[in-house]
C-alpha cells in the first residue's frame, strides 16, 4: 500500500471515529415532547390501510409526532414500536416513507393473516451503519420487489445515525439494541404459523443478527425444537472474521442446525471501501472483505498466481460469494442491491437456492466468484435490481 493510500485509510478511520468531534446531540426538544401526541401510541383496533402500506416494520427509533407527517428520528426510542409502510417517495427534495403505527397485538394478527395467505415464509431485513428509516425502508421495499418474496417482508430499524461521522455512535446504538432485536426475533420464531424465516442483514446488522439467532435457538419454545430460521444472508458483514469463524459452529451453524437445512450465504468484496475503513478502525479483517491479514498467506497466493484474497475457512453450511468483479457504487458496500449480477444471485439465495450456474468455482469449495455478464451491463443494473431511481 502506498503512503497516499495509508493516509487515505487513516483519514477515513478518523472519520468513522468521528463521534469524538461530532458527538450525538440530544437535541433542543425534550424527547418526551416528540411522543406526547396520542398518534405515537397506536390504539387497538385502529384502522390501517394495509393495501397502501403493504410492508411491515419494527423499530426502536424515537418517533416524532409533532407535525402532521409522523417520522422516525435517529434517537433511541423509549420502547419498541410496530407499524406498516410503503416504498418511500421524494417530497420537497426529501425522501419520505409513508407509514403508520399499529398496535402490537393488531400488528401480529395482520402479520399472521399475511403469512397464512402465503407459504408460511417471512423475510426479515436488518440494516447496517449510516442508515435512516427512509433509506432502510427504501432498501427493504427494493428487496421485496426484486425478490418477489411470497410472504410478508419486515424491516427492523434500529437507531443508526445516518451519518458518516457517527460510526462509533452507530456501534453503540447497535449493541444497545441487542436485547430489543433478540426479543423480537424470539417472538417471531416462536409463532407456530411462521414456517420459515429468511433473515437478510447488511453491514453492521450482522452483529445484531448472529448472536440473536444463537439465543433464539437456545430458548425456543417451539414444540418441534427444530427452529424455523433456515436461510441467513449476510451482505457485506461488518463483523470480525476470526470471531465468526471460531464461534459460528458452536450454535448458529451447529451440526444439528446444518442437518436441518440452515445455511448462511456471505456476500463479500475486496473493493468494499467501507469495510476497509472498518478494518483500519478495529485492527482486524471484517467478514465481508477478503483481505489477507497474514502477509505470508498473501505472498503465497501471489506466488501461485491466485488473487490475494483470503476468505473465512470451510464451514459446513456457509457459502461465500465474492462480488469483487461486479462491484458497484462509490464504496462497493451494497453490491447485492446495486449490481445486476449480484442481485440475481441474491434473489436465488433468498429463495433458498445454494447453487447457481453463474457462480464461478474457485480453489476453495465453499467460495465462488461472480463475473461480469455481457447480458447484464451496468446500464441494466437499476432494471434488473428493481431499484427505484429516486
């Protein structure tokens, strides 16, 4: 790495640690004032236009009910809230998400009704760093459109600050939300009418998802005890690679769970700039970036004519999909939503398919590359990925 690149990474690392110079501000309004309006507390039986708001959300964000249009802030809420939403739209040059809160009991009934009408499958999306409720709902709506998922789609939104300079604050809020997410996932997994849960997490969201699944497995109250969390997709996971490799087989991918059909698909990229910075901040490689921490391993790969990319070791139940060659965007951190080739692979992964003809085999049996497809040039990314060009 050149001196210039060293300085660039160091500067970016300081930016990610920017909470030191840009701390989270409580704000000029007492938090109790945000939720004083009765609209922040959904009443049982209150009507919700389910046709206009087809998607589900659960959030620990503090709502702002002071104006006609209710919004969700980046502050921690005093409790978990449930509701419905639709894909966001641009209004007055700002992204706005149509939404309505729903009483928790009514929300679960509506979720069951939608699940029963389908195949008993539920998709749960958990976002990562630097997201707002609007950007999260935009991604969740895109996932629903792109996959054509045959069941309800739930977006879980924790209080990420939505700012580059608030990475440390996001980490803090993510860890603060561990119990909230764990309790919600346990409630979802315990429902006898939920036959299968597909979990998709992005970036920092992996650190919420993985330990929560382990806990749910241990305390599940389902009579069959086999669990219903089968398909897990970690896109650009911002989690320590060695910790994942060491611990994952103890619980989440125990031989029993793998035998029951549980599987994890990892989407990684050597061009992921966000995870490169995270590596600089934390000192160790992230699961979503095939960086060779061991320079001797990198030198050996180079001598053998292989790309200098190092992946998590062979683990039963894990497939690694390397999107480096089809990376998109300024950071390469969301290829599963931006690159046509990666999007098509992601759609199949959500459907539970563990193989795909377009995947190119590598020297490692569990690692596959995605290569550019002449039939899917960059110009078709938005169409194939079903992106809303807002």
